[in-house]
């Protein structure tokens, strides 16, 4: 704190003397109070919590050690695999739906709208159950290719597509109308103009929200456990829970949680970098 | 004025053209012919329909009624391959509309490769030639955002030229530019005119119209009011509306405040 509030009279000789604090002084006072309250709250929690019992339940070193290397080589790997495949399905499907939504053909627009409303409104959990139960019932004997991996990609993709379709549509609409006109006037067909000119620009705009969607999917991949998975197909959450019940200790949950953060925090950092870059490009 | 050998067949032909946006009738019966190699400047107050007319000539606006022919092909024929026709028509916009995610060279070569299916080397060669024509070879690898408005517009002209058009349409090409940058763009357009390009130019640049145009068309209220040589239309206008417009344009400070013109048509931009 290096401020010298009000002490230096020479700097403001003509300011009429006011009673009480200046705006600036009030502001630093209020800031100071906020800090004090925050620090007091942290200390209160730290003192009140029973650290020994917490450590006992959540931070058993030997249990944590047991989890390696499977937590990375199996669980984290599967989580990433589920997420990436779901994202890929969602991106393709979302692109198709976004283009349908922007189509001049009425029924396409309508269909896309219905899809978005349904899949945006349903919890991801229900869609997982639906894929796991209803699809085998409705089409007996058919197997979704890729087993659990295929099912997860489909379920996550169906959910993600609804959100991504809206994001992609917004991105396409954010590209100035003159871009399409310039492309058409050069002889591009509507489809070619969309692919070569509009969509590349739209993706620059929507890269940050799409990456956010990736983070959301990363967490939603934990719903895989409702499909019933083999040992080899377990991802972080299931892996952590299984081990937690085996050892009657919650340390695996904490480790699994840290593994999620290991991926989401760098991703969040990347998103912020991209947003900053996009801001710069607009200038 | 330099005498040019003008082809006899009209390169652009507009017959009985009407265009409405909802209830707003912007063009009300336009007939216009532009011969090969001719430079025609279209002038008129904002909202007179001149930009809409230009945009109808390459069908960026769909006419409500009437016919448009370019190089003998009817664009208003519902079965026409409009993309094929547009390859022969270059268009330059007020807002440049360069592709911001591509470099200057890519702006010129991507359309050639995607639309004309030229191979990479040919496209690059044509791009370089046309950049040189507009005097911007040194900006080949720059992105549009780093160029001045005048440079962007010259790149936009080069991009259109790289497609090898028979006709060039200019929609107020200097209206978005700072005054000191207008000259470079007009110089490029003058060069094109001297090379014999068929040009239709919507503009407020009276000096350019006077010196470069073979014909000047004055539009007001969605119709062509006057059509003749620059000396006729700008030098000694026959219609009161033309005189009124020119006096306001040439000496804006002297124009008296008056009631709104009866029908402000078109979406003035």
C-alpha cells in the first residue's frame, strides 16, 4: 500500500477543503474492508474444519499411490477419448443443424429448431439412458458401432450438437453480409462460398465458445457410468468411485477431481488466450 | 475526350426493370444499354435506386420485373447458371469486402482456384500480375486489416480483375474512403477505362464522371431522368431535377433548406 492519500497538500492547492473522505479515499477504505472480511472468512473456515479427519478421508497417500498409473493411462485416457469422439460427432452434426437452421427451405429450418429445442432441454443423463436402453429395444439386434465408445460418442454428440448448432449459427450470422455478396459476385456457388469464405471466418469467431463446449463435454463424459462399462472402459469418475468404495476412502475422488482440473484449467487458459487474440484481430 | 472504338453490341442491357422491397418501389421501369468498352457513370441523390440498379445487373438483387442481359446472356432467365455469368462480371463494393482471413494474394488466388479451377501456379501468377496493375505488389503477403482503405479498394479491384471479367461494376467505390485516398482508386479505374474495359460506375465523383465517362446517367426516384454525354448531363442538364441535384452536390453549402423530396425511395446507403 503506497498511497499517500491527502497528505500532499501542494499537489492540490486549489481544491476547496471538503469535509470527510474524498471519493478515492472512500474507494480504498471499502476495498480494505472487503479484504479484511475475506481473510477473516478464510481463517474461520480453516480453523473450524477438522483437518485431520479430512486428510484421513481424502488425502491418503498410499491409496493415491495405488491409483497410478491406471488413473492416467486408463481413466484419463478414456475420459479424453469419450470427450473428443463426442465433440467430433457434435461438431459435424451441429454444423449440419446450423446450416439447416439457416436454410431457405422451411422444413429444414423447422426440423433443426425442433432438434435444438429437444436436445438442449433434456438433461444429458436422460440421453445416455435413452441410448443405453431405448435404442437396443427399438432396434433389436443392432449394435451401435464401436461398443461403449460408439454409444458415448453418440450420446455426447447428440447433446453437444444442439448447443454447437446454435453457436455455429451465431458465428455464421456474425460474418458480415458483404462477404457472401463478394463471394457470390466472384462466381462462388452458395455452398462453395459457405465452405471457402463464410465458415472459416465463422470458426474464428466461435473458437472460444466451442472450446468451452469441449470443457462441458469433458465433464459430461462422467455420465458414461449409466451405460454400464467394463473395467477397461472406465473413465475418471467411475474409476474414482469404484476405488473409493473398494478402499472405503474418498482419496480416489480427490485424485480423479485433480485429473479433471489437469485438463480443464489449461483448456480455460487456451480459451482466454484465443479470446484475447480475437479481440486484437478485430481492432 | 478520347475517341474510343465502341463495339456495336450492348454488353449490358436492361429492359423494363422494376424492383420493390416490400411496398417500397425502388426501381420503376429502367431501360439502359451499355456498349462494349463504354464507361457509364450513374449519378443521383441517395435513395434514387442507382445502387440497386447496379446490384440488379449481377443479380445480387433479384429484379421484381424486367430483364437484364450481360454479354448476350439473360440473367433474369430462371434457368440461367448465375454463377457462370457472374464470373464474367467483376463487382467492386463500397465497403471493399475483402476476405479478412486471407492474405492479399490469397484474396486474389482463392477465387480463381475455387471458381475457375485454375491451378496454384497460374492463380499465383495472375494474382501477381493484377496486384502489379493496381500498384500493390509489395502488399502481397499482408492481411487486409493492415491496409489503408484506398489500398483495400485497389486490392478489391485487382481481385475482380483476376477473374478476367468482361464487365466491371463499381458501387460507390470511393464513398467509404478518406478524401486523400480517393485519388489512387480513381487512377486505377481511369487506367481500366483507358484499357477499354466496359464499366458501370455508381459514384458521386463528378470530376471522374466528367473526365472518364463516355456517358452519364442521372437517376432520381427510381427512374432514369437524363442520359447523355458528361457535357450534356453535367455541363448543361436539361431537367430541373438534374440541375437541382448538381447544384447541391457542387456547392453543398449553398443548398437552401427545403421540404423532403416527395418519395425517398430505396435504402440509402
